[in-house]
C-alpha cells in the first residue's frame, strides 16, 4: 500500500487534570523536515521526539504541536442557605400552614439560591511523560491512518493514468503499417521529381535501412514493460516506494520521447502528446507519494 505524505492527526486528553492537545500535520518533502512546538519544560525530550516522528513518518514536512493547559477551573455548586431560608419565611407569610417541603420546592427555584464557586487546580511540578508519550503515539497513528486513506486515492489515480498510457500505446500500432507506407511513398515521390536513374536494388536496401531506423517495436515493448513494472510497484509493501516510482516514470518518459521522434506521422504524434500529458499528471501525483 502506498502512502500519501499529506496527513493530519489531532488528539485531546487530560493529564493531571490538565487539558492536553496534540496536533500533527505533514506535507510533501524530499526528506523529513520537522518543526516542533511544545512547552519548554519538555525540551530535553525533543531529540527523542524527533527520532520517534522520523521513524514513524519517514519523509515529509511535519509540524508538531503539543500544549498543556496550566490549570483547569473547577466549578462547584452550593446552596445559598440563608437565601433559601429567607424565601421560605416570606412564603410562609404569604401562604401560611403549608408543609415545609412545599416551601422548599418553590424557594430552591428562585434566584440566587444556587451559587457556583470556581477553584483553580494547582499545577503540579512534573507531568507524566510516559502518559504524554502514549498520546503522541496515538496522534501519529491518526496521521498515518489519514496518509493511508490519501494513499489509496493516489494509487487509484496513478493506476488510471498508467492504464491510459497503455490504451494509447495500443492505438500506436493502428498507424504503424500506414506510417511505413507513407514514408516509402514520400521518398519515391521525391526521387521521381528529381528525374534521375537509380539502382532499384540499392534503393530497396537503403529504404529498408532507413525504415528500420524508424521502427518503434522495441520502444513499444519497453514502454509496455515499464508501465507494467510501475503497476507492480504500486502494490509493493515497501513503505517508501515513491522514489522508485519516480525512477520508473523517467524510463517511461524516455520511451515516449523516442516514439515521438521516430513517429513521422501526425496521428502518432497526437498520441504521443496525450501520453506525455498523462505522464506529467503522474509526476505531479508522485510528488506526494511517500
């Protein structure tokens, strides 16, 4: 399975009654390009973190962000007893001889009977790095899952583009025989215009030699082989297959260019142009393949 270098992961948790937030995102890059932002007290863990992220993600421009809130406001609700008693006494004067519980039911719903007190949780000196480390692993797993999903989309796109090139390659054969006849006819017409005597046997030998130079059988075979090799590597279980696919596209490009230079036929040249268009789209997508 191929992976995209584009990904995002976010994890929220609680450490010692403090809110923990970890965000990590990645874009394409030729190597691992890592930016880390986290509380200064964890600076001694940065090398360990860089090694972990590098091993997990391999390549990409990665931004890592970790924050821990210094404290949490805890709200405690309390009954304002004096206010409740005041309401009950007022109700007793208005509607005497009722059970106390009835007065209480009414009083507790009146304003200022419930108060909220906010208390600060004191910041502890040390946070548990082992617990934080487990949250970091979860955020990386989340990003890798994102990369895998994006990679599947990229894979399908690349398969379609390569198959388009293979379909165009089939069309090349449709014009092969016509192309050779056209070339031979053009040469014969030119010679007739010159009005000179020629050695027929020598002419045939030279014509065969010239046409062999324009033969594209090998190029077609190599192009098909390289396209099939590309499709095989898309299913490679290797993590970093992007570079290898890049090398294969270079070989595909060489064969397409040679087809174009040998074509000498307008319809074949149109096919080659379409092949080049598909190949450029493949190269653009490969920039994001791990």
